[in-house]
């Protein structure tokens, strides 16, 4: 049996190094983007469904409702969008920017402790520094959650997951969310006033 040539051995070592480097790059990318290889991603059955009339958000895995949370949605003058989007970024402890003013992560930050950016620019799912607004038409278009709730959701989703925002009731939404309630309105954060911190892009 012929022994491998020096060139063949060099090619084998190079292939091993390239495979190792590719794996290390993927791990590093996952750390910076919030992606996790063991969480569902694009093409999976897991998705977020938001009922704007109910002011609720559900995480579904196929047809199974994993959990439902209360939210605040856009006001009459600054409504939340409807349609199907994807998560484009995940930002823990985001920084909030408004008219040259910067609010760092902390108790006074209007977008709370987590930001899930939608593929519709300027809109996202985020926390709040005003938990009393949950259940109301209170935001400037974003989907607002209590901080502990958005932190829980944040760990269950990843970049590329689908988000459905529904402005109209349907039989399927009634099955997920139950009867409609009509809470009051309040003022809130304008979606365009949020810019993700540099770490989240």
C-alpha cells in the first residue's frame, strides 16, 4: 500500500484547519448575533403571533401554543403595523436614542431590557419602563412587553424567526387568545426613536 505523499498530507491538515476555523467562526457569530444552533430558526414551525385587538402575543410551535403574554400596542394615531415579518436582530440591554439624547440600559430606558427588531425598519418587540401601559394602546407602533416577559421570549426565539401581526380577528386567533378585551389607551414610545446599540445592530 502506497504511503500518502507530502502534498496529500499537507492538504489533509489544511482541510482540518479550515473546518476548525469555520466552526469557530460560527460559534463567534452566534455569540455576537444572539443566534443559537439549538433553537428553532428559519423554516421551522416556531413563530410569534400577535393579535393587535387582543393586545396579546403568543409563541407557537406548529399549532401548539407554547405561551401567551400581554402586550401594549400602537395608539390610534401611531398604530402597530400588520403583516408577516422576521426577527432581524436581538439586543440585550439596548440603548435608546431620541433627539440627540442617549438613555443607556437601566430602569429609565423606555425600551426596557430586550429588543427584538423586526424586518420592518424601526419596529420591534421590546420591554418597557412603564409596565402599567401593558394591555393598552400605548406605544408608537412597537409591541411592548413587561421586562420579565420579553426576557423570557428573548431566550426562546432567534434571528430569522417569523412574526405575524394581525389587525383583524379570525377563528384561529380566537382559539389562541380567547375573547377580546378593550383596555384603555396611554402615551408611549415612538418606534422610530429606538436605535439598537452597536453590539446588536
